[in-house]
């Protein structure tokens, strides 16, 4: 009986040592993964910094003006190209053209809105329920 207890204790000790080593190696694996991710993050930040520097160089107004002068055949704006507000056409009225055509044909009664009637939107036959 004692021999069986010794075998169980030794096997439990060996199993716990094996579990401790597996936890250790798993932890080392995850530490390595974190280190890889940190180095990747730093590389990506450096790449972003390079792209931001390039964008700041490309977005300079003087460089854009120089590129426009070099590659585009732009001409100066003439005073005749400017328009006054009074020269612009008026906005067309927003009418219900289909409704007006149907009224002209006699298919519909002329429509009116509550604003035209100068009255409430409620009809006199409508009663409010009492509580």
C-alpha cells in the first residue's frame, strides 16, 4: 500500500514538473510573440512618419503652384468671366405640374391647403374622445 502511495506521489511530482515546464515554454512563446508585435508596431510607425513627411513635402502650396505652372496651361481669369448676382437666372418655381395639368383637363378639383383655408386642419365632424 505504501509503495502505491509513493508511486502516486512520484507520478504527481513528475506531472506537476511537466505542467510547470509547459507553462514556462508557453509563456516564453507569448513573450516572443509580444516582442515581434512591438517591433512590427515600431516599423509601421516609422513607415507612417515617412509617409507623413512625404505628404507634407508634396502638399506645400509653393510646390503645387510650381507644378501647376509647369504642367498645366492655365490662363489668368478675365473680368468678363465674373458674373453679378443680377445676371444669374431666377430659380424656377416649384409647382406640381402634373396636378396642374390634371386640373386643366378637369380630372381633379383644385387643391387647397389648410393655409389657404384659414382654418384648422381638423374637420368639424372630428371630435376628440373623452377620457
